[in-house]
C-alpha cells in the first residue's frame, strides 16, 4: 500500500464529517421521537386566569385580630388537604406570626402598638428570584411563566435544600405521613394529599386559577386580600399599591417577593 | 470417547434441566387474561384502548409535566375531544373501581406504582 499523507487526510476528513452528520441526524430524530407520546395536543383551560406576574396584596389594616385570619387559614388548608400536626413538624401553607418575626428588617424599636402587636399572615412569597428554585437539585420546584413558584411533588427527593434556601420559612417537610393527620375522607377529595418525605408549600392556588377561580384565601377574605397581575398598571393590586404604603418581607435579600402588606 | 456412556447421560440430564422452564410452562397453567372490569358507563377512553394499555404511564407522565410546568391543563385527544388533565378527577371519574381495574393488571405484572400515596383512590374501593 502506498498512500500519501495528503490522500490519507482527505479520506479521514470525509469520514469524520460523514460520521458526525450521521450522529447529528440520529440525535434530532430521537429527540423528535421522544418529545411526545400522546397523539393529541395540549392547551390551556378556556376559563383559566392569565397574568404576567401574579401578586398578592394583603390589607392587614382591615384584619382586627388574629381570629380574623382563621377562616382564611381554614379555607386554604381545606382546599389543599393540609394536615394539622400538633408539634414542631406541622405543615404550613398559610400561617401567622408576630411583626418582629415577619418583618425583621423593620427595626423601629418604638413602632406603634397597633402594628407591633398585630399578627401577620405569612405564606410563600412567590419571589421573582426564588432561592428555593436555584438550590433544588431535581427541578422539583420551579418558577412558572406567570411568576408562580410551583412544586412537582413527583420529583421531590426530600433533600430539604429549598427549606434551607427559603428565607421566609415558607416550606414544610413531611416528616410523617400527612394522611394520618387528615380526616377520612379528606377535606377536598378533588385535590391530592402529599406523602411522607416531600416538601410542600403554598402554590398561589395555581389549580384554582387554571379553572377561573381566585385563590382560596383571597376568596375567603372578602376583599381584604387582593390578587392580580403586577405587570398590569390597571390591575387591582397595582392600584392598591399605588394608593397605599406597602411593605414586603426581607426586601434587602433581593428575592423580590410577590406578597405585599398594607400596614 | 472416554467414558462415553456417563458423559452422554450427563449431557442429556443437563439439557433437560437447562430447558426445564420450557417444559414446565408447557405443562403448567395457560395464559389467563387479567379480567379487569372496564367502566360500565363509558365506552371510550381518552385515546384508543391499545394506546392506553401500552402507554398510559407515559401519557400520565406527559400530562403531569404539561399541567404542572406549562399550565396546559387541557388535553385535546386525537379525536378532538377535550379532557381536563387530572388523574384524580378525570381518569378516576370513570375508572372508579381501583381493585378491579388498576390493581388487577398491576398485581399480575408485579408493578407497584405509588400514585396512591398522594392521589386519592375513589371512595368505596379501599386498597
């Protein structure tokens, strides 16, 4: 055999090109084949509510005592089958805390008693820059295009990084089987429960928005909590924010919470 | 061949033992259908029976991702019919009998899906 260096390189180059294009073609083929199994298509519900950035404005001035929040908490926990576990392993979707705990950045020692001694409703803030999403190793928690920070419990491996990442304590781990602490039948048979070993939190009622309903706590509040599109200047939330003084929890962290408090 | 008799008998015994599963299956029970009971009021599932039988798990996976991540909570089937994407509220509306429908095949095939640790099986058919 007598091959020149030149002819060898020619053949080698052509073979490499042929092989690589073959591999690329295979990859695109398999990608389209894997993309969908269902022969049908998907679309959004006809009655679904849409927004660029869902946000909540809580008018705490109109809640006179901690008892005023009770129906809201009940409505939320009933709608999502949230158990009540009577120890420090309780599940929190919507809960109350003091001003000092809710707004540690507000360091006014001599704040008036009405604001200082009141209870404040806390829930997942659905941040614009959610730290929980950044730390989740399985993408079990993620930000949707409408600003809601959602959970896919199927993917959650229970590592609790998100609980460490969340500066608002909005996430709870199921140390125990939640069904043991729920009545049978569960309060809302149309909604699943969670299982032992997953983290859960408020979802801004994404499943209710998808069928044209407002979140459970907003509905139960009778207008004291507003919910709407922060990106729309004419929305109820933007109007309320334009007319009232509002604060958010721990703004210095830069997470950009989506829950505003009128105080 | 040295010790031909013993070697031949040994080979025959080996072959019989090696192929014994085939003989056992010939003698044993014949294949039986699982005998699942289909929903009585509905004739048609979301897609064809064949598709549902082979791929319902992939379909459910896809439904989950579309509904939870892309907010696409309506499935338009290949025949144009629209379905709300929900295992608990759509699938189980017709397939109400967990024991006679889901479990029959899952037990026969030794699969143990853990859907029901979170999703609720319909009332009246406890696990």
